[in-house]
C-alpha cells in the first residue's frame, strides 16, 4: 500500500463567461502509482493518469455531494 501520495493544486482561474474553474494539478510518483493500482495497470502514459485522476475527482464530487445532501434550490 502506498501512503506518501502528494497532490498539489495551483494556478486556479475562474472564467465568469463560461463558468468554469481551471487549475493545475501536480502529483508525486506515489500518487501516480496509486492511480495505476486503482486502474490495475502498470506503465500508464501520463495522459492516461491525468484522465483517470479527472474521473476520480468527478466521482469524489458526486459521492461527497450526495453524502451531504443536495443543494436546496429556491
């Protein structure tokens, strides 16, 4: 089990026009190996790792959102 994952986020920018948040993600080698372990693959390209990290972020948002309850819309 890998326990030294480090993920840093920087350069956050929000576009009011498109209402999107973009930012840079930096992951150490242990975080990359963790992604490979989750996917059951070795020697993934960095593009594949980034794509899988994006999928994991998306699923984490959904899981945590439903755990806390849906936002009330008035």
